[in-house]
C-alpha cells in the first residue's frame, strides 16, 4: 500500500468525522449542547459547545495538512505515457497519411466565350 493510498484513507476518515461534528452542532443553540440539559452533565452546555468548536477547528486543520502532505507524496505513476487508451488510439490510427491527390474545394468552370 503506497503512502498516497494511506493519505487517502486518512483524509476520508477525517472528512467523515468532520461531517459528524458539524452535523451535531446547531447554530441556533440546539444540537448536542441543548440535549444535555443542565450543568451537571459532562461539564455543562458551555463545555460541550467549546469541545465541538475546538474539534471542528482541529479536524479542519488536520484535513488541510493531510491534503498538502498527500500532494507531496503523490509520485504521478499514472502519467500519460503509461496510458492504455493513448496506446490503443495510436495503434488504430494509420501511420502514414493517404496518398490521394488533393481535390479543389470548388469545381472550376470555364468562363463563357464572347
């Protein structure tokens, strides 16, 4: 497994976690923080909002870092020179041009005699 594939898996996991964290939040005060109720549960509503905010920023920074690192680790093994499609089209195309004489686009008619 190449390093680029490992980065792709990590990027996918971070994206999924970021989606979950964002979907839990509610901009109007609902979401996970309102369902916990009073301040006796898990440090209160303010702590939950702080945790969700910090985790959103952390996951977004990790995602950007993984994307930049994956672009550096990409070796470009799928170049145009190794493409099977290009090889097939070059083999199907004729190697030499046809040797038919060029025809004029408009037929030439003689001028009327006076």
